[in-house]
C-alpha cells in the first residue's frame, strides 16, 4: 500500500498512464515467454473459499503453479514511482506499565573483558540499494538468509542472490514481481513488500513471501509464498497465492517447522486505525515442497483481540529437528502485570483440520522495563540532522530462533527494544526447556553498555550455543551504523561479551517518514552451523530516500561444526527404474524434504541409525532404515510401485575396478555355451557390450549367480552407478547346468550423446551472457564446459546462464556432461 503526495498527482497520472502501457506490454511478453512453463493451476482454483472445521479455518490457495527458472524469467521493471513510505506499519497499542529495569547489563563486566570474544567480520559486501529496483520507497525492510552455497537478500521490493562465500552477485537485483511474472492475480499485480526469505535446511529449499493487495482492495489481504523447486534460488519456484483475511494483513513473519510453514501477522481494520489482534497461520509444507495445488493454509483466527500482544512463530535452526509431533512455539511480546511472555503451541493436522489447536502452553515471567518512544515514533537521534527515527519498540523483532541441541535441551531466542538509562537498549532473552519439562527463562538482559542508542535487533545461536545479536546503532554524534554483539556459551549468563562494527554509515536519514528497518535479519550457515550472516540498512550521505544495505558474516573461533552425514536418497520406480520426482521423504517420523526431478534427495542428519518413509500418491510407499557416519554420504536406494523388502544401508556385492558399474541383462538361446551380446548403458562415454557365458573373465568384474534371471551388482566410487541388466532366458536344458559364478566382459563402444543441449546468447546490462538449456542428463549435478574448459558444476535442473562478461564479438562453444564423466551433450555454439 503506497502513500503519494497530493501535489504530485498530475505528474503521477501521466507516469502511471505510461507505466500502465509499459506494464501491459511487459505482461504480454512475459505471458508469451512463460506459456511453456506455467501450470494450468495458475488459474483461479475452482473452490478457493475458506471452510470451517471446528475452530479451524482452512484456506485453499487462490492460485498455484510452477514458474520457469528465475534466471530465465522475463525481468519485470515496474514503472518508477514517486518517493514514498513503503507500507503502513501501524503502532501496536499496549497497556504497559513502566518499571525499573533490573537486568541492564553491568558495565563492570564489559570493562573486565580485555579482548572482546566477539569476532570481527570475515567479509562484508553491498546489498540491494535504494530504490529497491523500482519501489522508490522507505524503509527497505531488509532481510536475508544463508543456504548451502547462496545468500538471498530481499528488500522492498527487490531480491538478489549472492555467492555466500565471496558476496558475488549470481542474480539481480531484480524486482520481486519478476518471480510472479505470468502468475496473475494479486501476487503479480499487487505485491506490496514486507518481504521475508527463509532457507528450509531440512529440505534444501528456499521460501520467499510478501503480502499483496488484491484488486478492489486498498490494503494487503493476500500472502504470496514461493518455494524453490531445488536448492538453487535462481531456478524455478512453486508459487502460491493465499487470500487470508478481509482486514489489513500487516507485518507477516514466517517460521520453518517440519510439518508446516508457520506465520504470524498483526491484523488491523482496513483503515489501519484499529488493531484487531495478532493472528497465526500455517501452510502445508509437505504439499508445497512438491508444488501440490491442493496445499492449504489453516488459522484459528485472531487471538485474544485488540488487547493481545503480537507474537512470532518458532523458526528452526540446525540439523536436529524438534521431537516428533512437537508443535510450533509462538512467543509473544511481554504483557500484563506482572509482565509475562506467553508461549503458545500450534499443533496442526492437515488431514483432520478440526484436530488443529492453538493453545497457551506456558506463561513465563519477564523482567520489567520502560517503553521506548511510547508516545512518538521518531525518537532515535542521528548526527547531522534533527530528523529522528522510529525504534519500533512495540513488538518482538524477527526472528524467534528455535534450536534443539545434541543433549536434548531446546532454546528460543528473541529480542525487542526498550528504554534503558534514557537511550534505546536491546532486551534479549532465551527460553529453554528439556522435555517433559516446560519453557522457562534461562537468561534475559538489556544490552546498553554506553550512551549510544541500539535498536532493530535480530538474534540467533550457533550449534554450540554461542549467541550473536545484530542491531542498528546511532546517536546525536554518530550516523546510523550496523553492529553486532555476542557471547560464548561459556560466558556468565545474561551478558554479551563484546561488540563489533559490521558497517558504519557515513550519513543520516532526513525526513522519509522517520521509518527505519522495519526489521533486520541474522541467520546461521547450515553447512558449518557456526557462521553468522547479518544484513541491515545504513545511509551513505545525509539525505532522504537514499538507503543502502550491507551483508556480512563472522564466526566464533571456538565453534566447530556438528557431527553429521548425508543420506543420499535415490528413488526410482520398482518397474523400469525411472526416477520418481516430488516424492515426500520423512526421517524418524518427521517430514524432511522431497525428491528432485532426478529422483534424488539429500538429507543431512546426525550420526547413527535412522528410519525413513518415502511415498508418492498414486505410485506407492516404502519404509526402511539407514545409518549415518560422520562426514560421509550414505546412498539410500528406494523403489516405489511394488512391495520389495525394506532396504537398509546398501551392502556392495562387488567392487568394480572400472570407473562405473554395470548390471547386465542378456537373453541367451539354449546351447551348452550360449553367447549373447546385450547393450549396457553406463555413466562414462563408452557403452560396454557384455558377452556372457557360463564362465568368462572380465575387465570390470561383477559377481553374478544366474538362474532364470541374473542381476549382477557392482559398487563403484565416486562415479554415479549406472545399471545394465543381463537376463538369461534359456530355451533348452543348458540353464540347469548354469550354476557357477558368471562374469561379464565389457567391450567399450562409442555411444552417441544422450544429453541434448541448446544455447542462446543475450546481453545482460550490456554484458555478454549465454542461456543454456538441456535435457537427458542423469546425474544429480552436471559439468558445464565453455570452449573445452570446465566453468562450473551445477545442479541438473536443465538451465544455466553463463555470464561471460565483456562486450564485442566472439564465439563460444558449450557442452554439458554428467558430473565427473565423459557422457556429454552435443556442442552448442553462441556467437555475438
């Protein structure tokens, strides 16, 4: 929802008219380019209306589909708007009674620290700058998340994908609207920002969301949620539009949980003048991971009414999921007299919605404090200007970080801004429990070590319980800065042991409706579970509507990665062996992820024995067990569509000296010595031709005991395991004597390319780039060659854009190969 000055209306009418014409042309072109990818379910669903089941309202998605890869999406460049406040963010009314703060951290402890244990940044880089691609708005609402190899940042109203180690841009910044190109409805035409990006590390998927204003409305009422089809944020996305309320949906915040994507929102009347209460929602994660158009959202409605404090859902960090069946835990801003934190449990049942509940599970005492800026929204001072900033001291700040530790105890970390010694300080607190016990305060403190104002915090912990708190810092003598503080798990409770600067702004914000934030985001690297990534805003010069963002990362030297391994699921049809995609995978009873287009799924888990359950509607299901060894990958082959014996960790029956293993199937005509020449396909470029007899010798030996059907199996490393089958179907008595161990002799013969590659050149911001698309690759990842030189190994999603760079003429030749093999595509040439 945008606010535009009346004095600009005549100018804007012309701009809007031109923008509308351009937008129509862009939409037309986007639809042409999108038609090959968009799912018919992107049209409005037949029965989108909400249904009531007891106290639970079930909301069907208005629209859903699968986008084409983001790096191939038509880029949407919205018409430039006038400078304006991004979204209304009405203040939450509280009946708070101020009191002395008994937990302000002692400055004596700060002075006793010789060298702060909080580390300096390892790297910082520039994030998305004003105008947020095309929004021309403030505040930016910066947030970001770190994944396996990428860092994704979002602002109002842009998105950018970076290499997480170097900060190099992999895509963007582009308008968030680009993701919704060709989708239709409010998500394509009415996106309003308040963006959130999450990384679902159980599934290796990205989640992005923003609210949207549907046609005919003046306020956001829909939530647009997209789930990446793979772990690559530049790839394709499953897209959903949920119409959640007839009121004003404000400040939506997501949390990842095994059984759902949980969300909180502050609900106002459509004028934004009356707070109606907080509301919790949950979305069907299992279905959304596979793009299922029947995915629904659930809500139990507004909680408590206008006197109820807002809350945030728990957001899972780390490789250890919550206990089986454990509900998501919502934590509320402190309320009441005496002050308490309310913790609510959202138990969802997507099969029987009437069984879903949202109930109070604990009320935990909170230390008293004095509200910050209780009568105004412009109280944080800055150097060089009389303009002051909004500290947003009326709610918990994003995220409510949940973590379960190896010893079984659980933690919820939160923060908010209070007045401490006449400046802004950050109250942070940690709730803990060890089941069957309930939640209680483990530590709480107000961080205010000097006369600098600190606000806009975000807090998280690494796998060893070391904590980092990021925030904005400003005063009448300094421009707003991005800082962070932290503590080791071994430090005395209720203390942060040092502070560092991520980036110091060199300007202050003037005017701009006093808005700042409205949130920032600190997250933890899912690979080492030690490195913290933080993003926030700053100003390079004292000006209005000129914000910038920065991203940086750091880690405690004392932190070590947790013990873990990878279960590599290979899910195929029992009949024929075709890969099965979009098959949900549960581990130890909890939903984890779903298979990719090649039938694989990688689950990271703790060492030891685990159970699994894999299923797909209309195909079949299978359960079994596997073991994880620290630092290793365990292959877990699963077939669906029949009833085979449950498979445990596979035991190799033979080891091939060659680079690949073949399982041969031959049909022999009965003679005492029958010679058959079957064709076997394997991963390297040669296709072996196997000659099978009762006894033979082999270059790559596979041990076989033939009967009516012989299936020799060999395990090889590290190449993918191809299969070739050899079936002996004798028509005379020769079979009766074929009981000895048989071997197969492989004779390499050339095979034509099985991978089809197409390439097309284009210019991106004047720089040369080549769009590659392929089909027929069978490995999980592929090697991409340019002019015979390997340039990248990337996920086998069928698309890659090579940003060659430079200008001028030139010819480039490409090939795509199954990873680590010589099974390659045709050569495709791009000429500029």
